[in-house]
């Protein structure tokens, strides 16, 4: 038993993860709130901690937590965790990259299909009794279209597979770190991807090189009939340029799950447009995905605290 070891759950997690940790012998502490000073106080005597999107996990926090051996990120994005500082202190950062690929791919495809089939407009016009809408505003058939996938990690691969096998779509890939892809895919440069794709969908982490990577120039290269989807990180897209492209009908429509500022401001100009579907960073927010993420992050924390190499490390700590 490991009853002397404490794990702090900074924000609520789902599934049986807390029971799993208790069954492994840990004392589980639940976060009182997400205020920085509260986290500093609660984390002091903990060997492990699990975070979702709380205030930034910093070197100061690591200094306060002398016993800390592992931080678990319930999710994929690591923007708010100083993983290098953690590594320098011998602290593992583990995360859940294998938990959300199916859910996020499904959400991206749902946004794409809803836009292509004009479902938001159909619902609104049908409720208003405008039956004539059906002949004056035709939808799109997606079978045989070309999809351009920017970023070909787990989520990019999942969406490519689903689009190819379900809808007979041609798949173009842009990812400078990928050399081998499935036989139904073609690796290409961004310019060709923008010019040829009926769907452009983004699946990249946010880094200095990807920040506002999809900008006004990029939208200018896309087809007027293109549908643009972003379920990755809001900072990867120049929101003003996207707004201009939609307003001027430079592209057909967009499905956006992530924003430069989150929560998105109520007066965000994108919300005034009729050719966009939005959701509140919701792509992974379903029963199955949240349970998988909770169990994967709890597993990662337990692996480190029980002396094993974690399944999904985000850093390579200098073990002291």
C-alpha cells in the first residue's frame, strides 16, 4: 500500500479515476478552487497532481511542491504547463494523447457535414414555415470531395480514415514531421492543399511556428466553396482573417470549436455571421472520451508513483 502518497485533483475529472487512485492506495485530495494561491497551498505535500485547464502550472508551483514527482494533464494541450521546468526538477508531465482522437475527429466531421448540408439554416427556416428554402438554397454532396488535413497526428489520421472510407474522399496531408502515410493519402505542400481542398481541417498543437499559421493569405488561396474546420487550438488561426473571409464569402463556411480567447467573448465578431458553426471547445466533451481521459491520466500518475515508465510522457525528466 502507498497510503502516505497524496494526489491532488485540481479540477473535477470524470469516470472511475478517483476510485482507481484510491484503490491503488493513494490519498486523493480534491481542489478547493482553481485560484493560484489555493493550488500552491494544496499541492505542497503531494507527490502527484492532475490538472485540466487551471491557471498555469509554473516553476514557482514546483518550488512549493518539494515532494511532487508527476503532473497529469487531463487532455492533450500542454500550453499552460511549464514542462521544461518540470523536467529540470525531475518531475514527469503525463497527458492523454490516445484518449480523444475518435471524439475530436467525430466532432470535426459533424461540423463539416452540418455546414455542407446547411442543417442550421434548414432547422431555422423549417421552424419559420419557409418551405421554399429547400429549392432556393441547395446543400452540398460530400462524396468524392478532397479533404486537406493540416497536422497528421492521431486526430488527423483518424479523420482522414473516416473521411476516406465513409465518404470516398481524397486525402491531402500537410505535416513537415510526417514521412509515411496510408496509401489513400498524398503528402503535399500547403499551397496545393489550400488550392485543391473542398475541406480544410486543422489538427496541430499551438507552437510559435503554428501561431496564426492559417491567415488571410491562406484563406485567399482556398476555394470559394471550401469549408474550414478548426478543432485544434484557436491561436493557430488568425481570427480576424477568418472573420473577413467568411463575411466576404471568400470561403463557403467554417466550423470552429476553439478560439484565440477562451472563453470566447460574447461580442466576438464571428458570432454575428451566418455561415459559421461554433462550439465551446467541446470536441472531446462526451461521456466516452472524458472517461478515457480520466482513466489514462490516473494511470499515468500511478505509473510514475509506482516506479514505472509512464505510457504517455510529455517530457523526459532529469531524475534526481
